C-alpha cells in the first residue's frame, strides 16, 4: 500500500503565483516518492487532523521553514532528498547467494 500524502500550503499565500510556487515542488515530491496524493490543505490544523484520522500518512510542505518543531506525524519538505523505496518481502535473497557472500575475496596479482 502506498503512503498517502497531503500538501500543506499556508492560507496566507493568497496570490495564484505564490500558491503555485508553494504547491508545485510538493506535488513533484509526491510524484517522485510515489505517494498516493490525497489533497491540499490550507491550515496546519487540517493537515494534523488528516494524519490523526488516518486519511494521510505524510504531510509535504514547500520548505523546512513550514515544518513543525516535533515533526510528528511524519512531515517532509519538498527540498529534502527523496528516500529510496524500502525492500519488500518480494525481494528475498536465495540461500545459495547468501552463502556466496561468505567466501574470501579472490586475490588479483
């Protein structure tokens, strides 16, 4: 199941240009992280309510300046590096391959 993400754009950003400047990098991060996009909220309380209710797993903000101090629930800034996907149970290493890693390396002369 994909993580569900909500974008927080502060309500004080009233011009369409400012709104787009804040929302665009957040939407790009959601796409890069392959999150399931839930929506855009304009108040921090709404973002926290969505995470408490289980409607969102992560809140994406445009910059670190908008981050809450405790960063709970999980909050990510669009400017942070994208994390790689964690291995799933489908990525099982066969026992034969695991044994090969215990061999001494070959000497090259």
